[in-house]
């Protein structure tokens, strides 16, 4: 049985009960609409964003990403997020991988795409929390070196670069 404990703009907190071995187990979980991220190469350089993350109280370096809107397909969300955050529109998207970042806490699923074809169209409508977001261009090998040194902590960014490297895309 599910009970919604909190309903926010991006996710809900649900208390879920189930019977396990004759006993009632109760857990609290975040129900999330899902998210997308894009590892984009523009003229051979990786397109990243540096942004403030309130949960951490610091700025992080990440690939462009964002939550799905109701009824939105992951590919549509990937294009929307790329334009909003970087000003680049991907001309094609290749699925790279999808995963559950925190399955013990949330049902969030993140779809990661790859593109090496994008056009500059200007930054779209950013959320207020993204107003000071900075677009950063870096050589993929430099990003991988930052992952190796522990300077990039964002899971989706690390997975995207490692998967793209293993597939020979970067």
C-alpha cells in the first residue's frame, strides 16, 4: 500500500508497505518522473555545464541533464534540456545507456544520450536555479582525467564518459 507523504514539484515521497515473510515491511521512497542527460561533442570538445547544486551547497561540473516533463519522451527531453542549458540543439541522438542511480531510495531512471552533431541556437528558458549556469567546453581526455582524479563526482557524468570511452565514441 502506498501513502504519499510529500508531493513536490520534481518528485514525491511515498511510504510503501508490503508483507515480507509474514511481517509488514515499511519503506519510504522517492517517486521521480525520470531524467535525461546528453554527452555532447562539439568540434571534438565535450559540452559540460557548471552549476550550483543546492543539495550539495556547491557547484558541480556535469553533462547537460534534466527531469522529464509529464508525457515527454526521453529523446524530446534531451533536446529540450540541451537547448535550455547550453544553447546547442542536438541534430541526432544515440542512446548511450540508461540506469537507476539510487534504486534503494528512488525509482528515478536516467537515460543518457550521445551526440557529436549539434547546432548553436542560443540558450533557452532556464529555470531560476540555473540562471548562473556556466557552459564549459573540454577535451574528453581531460574530463576522463578529472574523473580519475576524483574531481568529477556526478554519477551520470562519470558513467557517460566511461561508457562513451568503452564504445570508442571519445
